[in-house]
C-alpha cells in the first residue's frame, strides 16, 4: 500500500504510475479530488485510487490516515512529493516572507505532517519506506555555489534535515527514510526545456520506495547514488 502526495501531475503522477506497475496498491493524493480522479483514469490501472489530501490542511491528512488505517491497517510506502516553487526573486534580502512562509508550510511542514500521520501506521507493521522528494536546490553545497529561489531552496534544505532526523529516530525499525533529487525535469514546475523526462525524474524515488530491508536510511540520492547535503 503506497501513498504519493501531489500525484495528479508531473513527477508524482509518474511515481504513482510506476508503483502501480510494480503491483503496489496506490493511493494517488491530490488536493483537488477531481484532478486526482482524472489522473487515475490516465493511469488506467485497477489498483490506483484517488484521495483528497492537501498537505497544508491537517484535517485532510488526518482523515486519510484514519481511512487507510481502518480499511487496510497498513501503509508501506509514503512519497512526500507535493511541493510549490513560487519564489519571485533569487535574492533572500528581497524575498516576500509570506511567500517564504507558505512555501515552508507546503514543502517542509506538509511532508512533516504526513510523516507524523503515517509513521505510527508503519510502526504497527514494522515496515515503511519514506521518500522525501527534495531537490538540488536543497543541497547546502549547491547553495554555496549558486543563489536560487531562496524560499524553495530553504524548504528543501529543511526537508533534508527532517529526513536525517526521522531516520535517526526510526533507526532499529524497518522504516527507511531518504531524500532524493529528481534532477531538472520537464513538468509544470521544471518547464519545457528541462533535460529529463518524468520517467528519469521518478526513477530514484521508485528505487528508494522499494528498498530491501538492508537498504540505506537517512541519505540524499540522485540517480540512485549518494549526493552531497
Ligand atoms: P508540479 O508539476 O508543479 O506538480 C506539483 C504537484 O504538487 C501537483 O500535483 C500539485 O497539485 C501538488 N501540490 C502543490 N501544493 C499542494 C498541496 N498543498 N497539497 C497537495 N498537493 C499539492 O511539480 P513537479 O515538477 O512534478 O515536482 C514534484 C516534486 O519534485 C516536487 O517536490 C519538486 O520540488 C521536486 N523537484 C522537481 C524538479 C523539476 O525539475 N520538475 C526539480 C527538483 C525537484 P495541483 O495540481 O493541485 O497544483
């Protein structure tokens, strides 16, 4: 049983599609249920269902966690994919702090909220794979070289810190938590000139979502290889 947030389009949709192809039952999370259901039709696989989940809205997250727990009693894979990139400047001195706040609420707190809701369900079965979809913009090494969308970038650095902390908290359980960067991908967020397809962007997330029990935890990966924080 897998849940992918923000899966009605882009990389999230491709992750949902590929997990379904691998015989997982998939809940395709979408903040707009009509868009989620349209995406399910696009996948045309019997084992995918849409569910409303707005990662900034605690009540939609709690309702979904209760439903998954009562209907299935388990969640094996959580892919925190939903995110926004709404920066209007590359300079932190010029960043509109309302944009920064909303970006952190979605990209960091949203993923954190999902982990808080679903880790207890994973613990029940002592099994879980959590994939936090981060970005090269979340690498401190990259920030040292380049100024880029500060609110988005800080949200992904923080998401990486959350990955490390969760991995540490969950060490000794069979719940593995990792961050990944999809690279620059052709989606609404990435734009049409990005070099990578959604298939390439989704690959490392699929790998991390299906790790064996002795797989890594608390790492940051791109193209299935460790990258610098
Ligand atoms: P995208 O095409 O813009 O899709 C973003 C998805 O997130 C949409 O389904 C959107 O839903 C959803 N979303 C936004 N806010 C949400 C909320 N509050 N609750 C639930 N869903 C929400 O982006 P993408 O390119 O596929 O990006 C997917 C992930 O990869 C993101 O984490 C992004 O930061 C990361 N990433 C992308 C690239 C790239 O080049 N594309 C590079 C590095 C990292 P709506 O349709 O309702 O808006």
